[in-house]
């Protein structure tokens, strides 16, 4: 018997796996365990297939990059909010400057008036002078836009320069609160507004191209005109010169850009068109300013 068992062991030893071995002798238990393992494994695999068929795994959504339209909308919304905050600061600053003047206010005055945080203020302006320049630029552009509506009705380019400059000067001296506010901001480039370097160079270049004015460069002529306009306003507002000083001074400017003396004086004697100023004149703070009624010529503009 023992020999037979040894033979069985030797014969079975060459088989490579429990499945190949006979269900007898010492391999019986191992073979049963192996079969049970296989059955369990196959059953699990089958159940997983059934589950997958009944409840398919949710598809993973690919990350979708924002479209150009969505991105553009976000950019425009952010820019609109930023401009709204900036306008809020400008309106509040105008009221503060009108009440306290241009030199007395401090940053806390503007923060309180606009009801914004200190950090918000510094996001837009570094100093009170920068804020003053921004407010002045807004006011100047507001008036220049209205003036240019009338100027564009004129064909002759030199006459356009004269009309626009005289209108601007007369509006300033007729509204001393606004005029003084603008003069105190000085000739800083950021306080002059943007439109002065759109409208005036346009008409000067047209005058040069038409052979009706002569100057070394448009910039030189522009500086001559702007310097005369600002200083003439200051002279009249301070009482150092009468109103007709505005026209006399500008006649000299015309001679400086190549217009003969007699035509220069004649141009500066023109009647000025009506300009309808914005309601409230200057955002909301300069209550001393008035509105010129449409269809009505005032003596101050003659």
C-alpha cells in the first residue's frame, strides 16, 4: 500500500496545476479549493458584466474651454463695473472739490463721499492731484464735445479753429466756477482731456493742407492755441483783463500761424453759435453753472 501511494505521488508530481491533477490522494482538497476559486472569480466577472449592462458607468465629461463669446462677456462685464466705480469716484470728487476747493480736500474726504474702501480709491488714483486731473479732464471733454457739434457745421478750417477756441473761452468766463476749476488744474496733459488732441489737431491739419495756415508742426500750433486759451481765461477770471481780451489775444494767435492781421481780426469778431450745455453742466457738482437754452443767443457769446 505504501508503495502504491509513493507511485501516486511520483506520477502526480509532474502535473503542472491542481486542475491537471487527479481528484484523489493528497491533492483532493487543493483541487476543490482551486475549483471553488475559479467559480467565484467567474461569477464575480459575470455579475460585473450584468451590472455594467444595467447600470452603465457615467460618462466622464470632458472639460469644455470657455468660448470666445463667454470670455468676451466676462471682460466686458468687468470693464463696465470698473468704469462704474470710477465714475462714482469722479462724481463724489466733483462735489467735494466744489465744496472745499481744489487744495483743501484729503483722500478721506473722497472715500467718505463715494462710500468706497481706501483700497478701492487707490485702485484708480494715486493722489488727490491725480483725481483732480481726472475730474477736470471729464469736464473739459464734456464741453469740447458740445462745442465740436457746432464747429463741424463750418467748412473753413481756420474759422473752425477760431470758433471752437472762442466758444470754449466764453463758456469758461461765463461759468466762473467751472472755468476756475479748470484753470486751477493747470496745463497737465492728463487734465486737458482727450478731445483737445482730437478736434484741434484735426482742424489745424486741415488749415495747413488747404494753405490757409503755416506753422512748423501741428504740435507747435496746438500748443500756441492751448496756451493762449488757458492764459486768456485766467486773465479775464482774475479781473486782470476785460472780456474782449479773449478775442484780441486769439487774433495774435492767428497771426502766429500765418493768417494776415486784417483777416485775423475779422475772424475773431465773428458772432458765435449757440451751444447747449449739459443739464447741470459738469456731472452733478458745479451748481453755479447754468444751461443755455436752445434757440436763444446770449450777450455773453457775442
